[in-house]
C-alpha cells in the first residue's frame, strides 16, 4: 500500500481499475493499493511494489505524481490452501476454534464468520451450515495446537 499526502477535494471518489484502486481520505490523503504476492509471513515492502503502485496512480491521475509518499506498508492476507476459510472447532484439540483464511475477503466475510464461530462456541444453532468451513483434524504429536496452526 502507498499513502500519498494530498489536499482535500482533489479526488472525490474511489477509483478501481483491474486489481488496483485509489481511495480518497477525508484529510486529502490518497490511498493507493494494492499488490499481491505469496510471501509467507514476510510483511516487508519492496521498491518495485512502491514504483508499480506509483505508476498505477499517476497513470490514472498524473498530478498524484507530485504528492509525497506519507507511508508505504504491506499487509498479510491469511489464506487457506483451498481458498475456503476455516471457521469452527479443530477436531482433536479441545477448546481450540479457528476463524481464519479469509484472504482478500476478510472485511466482507468477517461479520458472518464471526457470527458462525460465536454460534459454535456458544452451542447455538448455527446461522449457516458450518460443514464447508470445518478446520482440518489436528496432526498427532505432543504439541498438536502448534502443528495445526502451522498447517494453516
Ligand atoms: C492490502 C489489503 C487489502 C485488503 N482489502 C480487502 C477488502 O477490500 N475487502 C475485504 O473483505 N478484505 C480485504 N482484505 C483482507 C482482510 O484484511 C483480511 O481478510 C482480514 O484482515 C483477515 O482477518 P483475520 O482476523 O483472519 O487476520 P488478520 O487481520 O491478519 O489478524 C490477525 C491478527 O493476529 C495478530 N497476530 C498474528 N500473529 C500473532 C501472534 N503470534 N500472537 C498474537 N497475535 C498475533 C496480528 O497482529 C493480527 O492482529 C485486504 C487485505 C490487504 C492486506
């Protein structure tokens, strides 16, 4: 992500093209996103990503090239191997529940998955069928919780 130091009113709406977007903030700053790469747990930034995002921004709105970069950072999008989030109890590890693997959609799916995991924790009738989201069984071993989390 890049945050450009702008002035209020120059960009008035979100602009999306392909996988990138410009988001105006109330203080005039412009958020430019985003890149996607398989990086494990590395949330470091690269010069290449910074330049790609800047080129995208100035390609859409040349005057953005005059703005200073206020911040440049990377966020992780925790994903699951099949692209389906894990929500629910981990078989074989009493008391361990997961709600993760939402990848690019965690804001959008958060309310529903939080509701589902809460229903399961409290033993209520679940708000939707939990079967597709059931976490995999824990691997056998002395530290099973750690092994399950590693596999996620
Ligand atoms: C650039 C970007 C743009 C995105 N845009 C969208 C979007 O437009 N719409 C959308 O729906 N989703 C979007 N997402 C995805 C969304 O951010 C994620 O799906 C969501 O944040 C996942 O939520 P989570 O709680 O599973 O994981 P996270 O939000 O990653 O939360 C995990 C938490 O665990 C903490 N943690 C990690 N390790 C430890 C540890 N060892 N001990 C204690 N705490 C720990 C972390 O600090 C963090 O607070 C975007 C993600 C990125 C990076």
